[in-house]
């Protein structure tokens, strides 16, 4: 697959040395991507995640939790109020700084710049380990080899009986013609490019099982991943701030983005975009916008 130079992007985990040098990834400049991120997205599936944590034999208020790739801290800042202690690892200095402001020196929060492929923690430390919309930023070559590295690290740092929680998307949800996101219809090639970076859910579950994880479950959150304007106002997809919050736009060149915007404007003018938004919303109501995979590390 030949990719154009990214013009818009979202977070990818990268080695600490690269963050310290220039705070960039193969996708984008994190300082730019995270400026308005919280204005576009919300902590989708948060209550589902807390419910999964509560299924542990250890009470939630006594748990030590890790979030890998915590971004701007939208989830971490909420979860910290429910657990004994939460650690976070993030590859972006901008995300790290925004999260520091959110948590405001909370005593039970420990934040670090790092990489989920080599976690800076001893083994068997955490009762729960969470990643939210992160795994598609790993290198997907060699049959998703980096995903296997992530899973091995997950087993290493989880306590026996601990839970791994992965917030991701299914292939159906990402389909630019019949999926959950109406704006993907206006740049289908780029949408397919990002879709290829997601391991199919059944295969993810199979890899978890092969490593010895048990009680592998799917949870489909019913709430929305984007702020409400996305579902009402088609002009939102023309806004640079919105594009920064969706890494699918990373696969569009400036010329390709112009074509996409032109097609969307034509659909706005003739009213067809409203029909598309309605159809995609119906589909999202059936299949959800994300899927949460949870798995239990055997004792």
C-alpha cells in the first residue's frame, strides 16, 4: 500500500527517544493532533470498562490499573476516582502534558512517557490493563507481529487473575459503505487503509486464547464516540479540528482531501448527506461504534 504524506492524524505510540527528539510519529505531529482532541471525542465505553474491572475478585477501589497510550487522559482522569492507583504510559509529550493538567497532581496517578511494546514496569503489577483505540497505530506488517509483542507485554505486567481490556473497532464498524461512520463514505480508499490496520475481532480473540487468556468477551458500548455535533451537522467533517481527531484522514494527501471535501459539499447541497447520516446512524445502532474485548489472565 502506497501512502500519501499525512495531512491530519491522531496519536501513535513511539519510542521514548523519538518523542524526546521531535515529538513526531509516522502519522503526525502530536502537538497538533491533540490540541482540540477532547472537543471532538469523548471517553466512549467508560462505564462498560469500569464494569469489566469490577468483575475482578479484587474490589475496584483496591485495584492498581494501567492505561497504555492514554492520549489526552480522557479515560484515565475519570478512572482515577474509582481505583486505588492508576499508571499511564503515553508516546506523546503533548498528551502527557494535557493529562498532567487534568489529573492535577492526584496522589494515585503515575504518568510516564513510554511505549506499550516495552512497558517500564516489573511483572505482575496490575489488576487491570486498558488500551483505548491504540492498537491500530502499531505496525501491522508481518501478520500484526507488534500486536503479539503487545499481548506478551500485557501478560507480563498483569497479576494472575488480572484483566486485559481492549477498546477497538470491528471490520464491520469501519466499512466505508455499510459501517458506523458516515464521513468514511466520502474518502473510501483512506477508510479502507485505516481499516486494514485493525486485526479482525475473531483473530484478536484467537491470539488472546493462544496465549492462555480465558473468559474472552465482547462488549458493545451503546453510547457515542464523537461529540453530538458529529451526528447532526455534516459541516463538521470539513473542519480541520475534526480531522485531527480521526487518524483515517492521515491517509489523504492535500489533493485527495480537496476531492473528499468537494464530494461532501455536493452531498450537503443536494441533501443526500442527510440520508447517509441517517443510514449510518441506524447501522451504528445495530452494530455499535466500537467493541471492547476483555480477557482474563489465568491465575
